[in-house]
C-alpha cells in the first residue's frame, strides 16, 4: 500500500462510521413531549394531536417549577429520556 493508501482507507472508514451514526440517529428521530393536556399530564409524540399516555398524577401534585415546565411542554429525544423523566417526576 502506498503512502496515501492507508490515509484514504482510514478516511473512508471514518466517513462510513459517521454515515451509520447519522442513519441510526434519524431512525430514532421521533421526539416526545411531556406536557399538560386537558388538565392532566400526558406524553405526546411531537406533532400528534392525541396523547400516547395520560398519567393519573395531577399536575398540582408537582413542584411549581416542574408544573410550569410541563405547561410549556418538555421535549424529549428518545424513550430513555421519557422513562427517566417519568421516574424523576414519580408519575403514575
């Protein structure tokens, strides 16, 4: 292999791995919003008019700062973030 052969191969491998990473990111590009919905806390898929889940925990049971964030809507990138926030807020 010549002087530049290895550099070209390494550059190609680097580019290929970045392409795979971008493809995986776009497959998981669904965003979720935890928000207030008809006076309750709901999980929505971004852009959808109907909730994926509605929680029993009343918004009034949360700290005022958390309740305000929910009124504005908390955008989450993936299901792991959704699970973590639901657990942190102790939603039922």
